[in-house]
């Protein structure tokens, strides 16, 4: 494996989960377990918040903006914790950190159900953010990259993200049903119990532990990991990847927050706007399938860059064609195809260039600015919106997607 500087680095080989039927069965169990826990984790620790926003605002006697700020605090906490979690996963394997994260996530949701003030809400959501760093995609992908052979990684990541891609489709209506039947506090108690029942035993019983991490890394692993991380971060390739995924993640976050409101501003009925925006979740699965299939024949960096460029074109044309239902659906469809592609492209690109020896640490370092963009970009757009208007904000989204595409093209040429 070539290092970012062009020299050859000694990178420990990944465990080949096809060496024997036992390893193959274990890989299948691992992928199934992570698909379940990622779906439950995103549903409980992230998507439920949107459904509970209004009843929490009413009960806590706070504005929706004040309540929504707690979710921003949660995402920022996840970003800040990502480098530390990556190092922890490299050193200890997935079992202990992700099991502890499941316990913390359960406790945080239970605490969330009992809050009576804004300060308590923010404190509970900070704990949710820390738990998210320990149990959601970044952590799960580190485990998959370590365990699965290179030939199977793409399919493993795809399987997990396809299943977890339906988390919003499951947990939005489920949370809404529970709120209607009970109240938001009881809803959180039920969700916490369900998450604990699924995530804690699966993480504790299925995931690889510290012995596997030591076997994979070999002797003197910590100094070698530190050197691999330093070498990666000194290279141009790392910062091109960081710039690409930061820009595209920010663009996606802005679109996710503003799309419904913008479609209504273009003259569409709220029901149509919500339905069109709902296509994003379904299309993210379609985009992942298409991206993975194309990447089997073409370089993944160029495939991903092309999809990002399509997103930029969609954002640029939405103000022009979006007043008609067909035009709005067409633009949303183009943008939605890239909605989830970065989720599987980023770990694939990192593992291919840097290997598995320090994957968690390098991935965590890259996740920090990317997750910060996810938290900060919608706030920036909200500040600019009254001054610049939706058209200019969509232009900014398009520009970010183009920058992301160009950065990946430059990365491919290194």
C-alpha cells in the first residue's frame, strides 16, 4: 500500500472473512448485527428528535429554535469526539467501545425523557452526541473495515447502509404513533428500552474485541498508528478528501433542512413539498446501489465526483425549474441520488489509500471537520437566507457540490 507521500508503508493486512466457513458466517453475523444496530441507533439517537421537537417546545416553554439548538450541540459533540473514538476503536476493537456507547446512549435517552429545562435538554443531547460517536456509522465502518476482506468491504458497507437508510422511514412514523398514543416523555422511555434491547447485546456478543485488534495490528501498534496518522495528515490526499466531503456534507445538510420550506416558497402545497422531500431518503438507497455498481467498473473517486456534480446541477436548476411539479421532482431526484453516496465512498477511499492499520484514527480525524459542517452549514444558511434569499443559498449548495467533485478528481490524480 503506498503512503500519501509515495513511500511504502507496512500496513497490517485485514482479516479475510472468507478464510473458512467459520469466518464467512461470522462476517455475515457481524454485518447483520451492525445493520440492525445502525437502524435503531439513527432512529432513536437522531431521527426521533425531529418528531419530538414541537411537543418538547410546548412542554419546556421554549422556542423551536432553542430546542433545535440541542440537536446541533449533539452533532458537534459527535464531531469533537470522533478522533478520540477512532483511536479507541483501533486500540480496543469494536466490542467494548460500541457496547459502552450503547449503554451510554440508553442512559442519555432516559435522561432526555426527564428534562425540565433547556440546560438539562442540552446536557442530555451532548451525552446523546457522545454516544453517537461511539455507535453510529463512523464506528461501525471502522469495525467492518478491520474485519472484512477488501473484496467484501464494499458489499458489507452497502448492506449496512441500505438497511439503516430506512431508519427515518421506520422511526418517523413509529415515534409519531407513540407520541400520539402516550406523550413525548413516555415515547423516549419506550425508545430507550427498545434501543437497549437491540444494541447492547448485539454489540457485546457479536463485535470483535481487544484480542482481534491486537492480532490485526501486531506488536508496537500504537507508535505505528501514530506515524500512519501523521503521515496521512501531512499528505495532500487527506486534505482533498476532507475538503470534498466537508463541502458535500454541508450541501446535503442545508438541502435536508431547507428543501420543504423552499418548495413551499416556490408555490407548492405543503403536502407536495413534504412528499417530494421524502424522496431523498428512498433515493439515497438508490444512489448507494448505483454508486457501488459503477465503482466495480470505474474508480470510486471519479464515480463519486460525477454524482456530486449531478447534485450541483440539481441545486442550480431547482430555482429555475422547481415551480412546476415535474421540475421540482426531477431536481429533487437528481440531488437525492447523491444523498447517501458519501456515506459509503468515504470509508472505501480511506481504506484503499491508507489500509486498516490506523483506519479508525484517520477516519476520526477526517470526520471532525465533516461532522462540523453537518452541524454548522444549516445554521449558516439560516443566517444568510433573510439577506440573500433561497436562490443564492441554492447557488451556494451547487458551488459546494462542484467544489467537492473537483476535489475528488484532483484526489484521483495523485
